[in-house]
C-alpha cells in the first residue's frame, strides 16, 4: 500500500511527538549533565549522583550549616556564629545536601518542569540520608511548609508536601498536611538578604487548629533552606501555639561559596 506524503508527514510528526513525550517521562540523558544514563538509573547518571554532597558532621548543632574546618575541629554540640548572634526559633535544622549543581537541577526539574518522575530519584536520596540518620525526629509529626493557594494554582502541586510525604513514609512518622496555612502571598525572595526575607515572610503563616499543635513535636519540611527565614517564621507561629520541639528538614541547603545561586 502506498502512503501519501501528507499521511507520511503526519505519522512522522506523531512519532516525533511520542518520542519527545517518552523522553520527558523516561529521559535518555542525565538531567544534570546530559550524559547517557543506564537502564537502572532513573534521571541522574552515576557520576552526578556521586557528586551530590551530603551534609554530614561537623555542622552547627542548631541550624545545621556545615562547620568551617579552618579552625579547631568543633565538638558535637557546636553552635555557629550566626546562631549565637541571633538564634532561630526552631530547635534544629538539617538538610540532605548542598544546594549546588546536581541537587539544584534535580529540584528544578521537579518544581518548575513538573517532572514528577524525579520524585523516585529524590526518594532514593532520602532513603540513603535517613539510613545514615535512622533516629532522626522519632515521635515527631511531619508538616510541610504550605504554599499560598495562588502559587498552588499556578504550579498545580505542592513540592514541600510531596517531599514531606516521602520523609514521613521513610521515617514512619505521621504526616499532617494541614497544621499551617499560608495567609499571605509573599514576594519572590531569591535576591533578598536574611533580614529582608524575615520581613517579607512575617505574618505569612497561621495555625489551622491550635489544638493539633499544642504539645506536639513537629518536623517542618521544605525543599530548600536558604537563610532559614521561612522555616523560622513557621516555627515561631507553631511555638506560639504551644508546640514542643520544632525541627526542620530540607533537601537542599544553600551554603555561601557552595553554588549558592537559586
Ligand atoms: Zn549526569
Ligand atoms: Zn547555626
């Protein structure tokens, strides 16, 4: 049977479209370096995965920032200069890794390109992190940092909730999506200093049901810790309503000198 040129063109276009769709759902190349990935890898090649800098000791006992090893090796409960100067409202913050190239690309694919498949990659990273920290936050309730509904509408999903759900599953902790609500749509914070971010985020959260918060130890989860202003504001509101301990966990941590662009 002869295929007319017009029909052939349509078929080729459909095939190209399907390939594009397949590449989007199951990319052939690593999302970070564009190198080829093997069948067993999902979105990141082995060398990019190995490049993710997990944050381990020594770090600040309170905010979790990696300690500067240029001075005397800090003890386990060492508190950094920033925390000593102006302590955060949360008790402790920890992050999986440095928010530099690989982790940043991974988070962006998930957050801005809506590539939900990247969640499986994040799941593997979280499993690895919590295998090294199995007792993290036992007895806590996991609560994501909420998005304002206008952002939720624009983005179609809530990245902090999805990360919090994975964390709760791995640590076998209860997940409570509705402890906080975001009452103000805040301006984008990318270029702000810590003080500007703190002003911008002030009053952004409210507690939904104070009786759900009182006496509870809460683990707040977000995607990235930049200056800590957002999680600090959420912790302040939770503590005001009588929360016990408030800990923070984020996937990425911006550390000055470690690819801190957003
Ligand atoms: Zn790669
Ligand atoms: Zn600190």
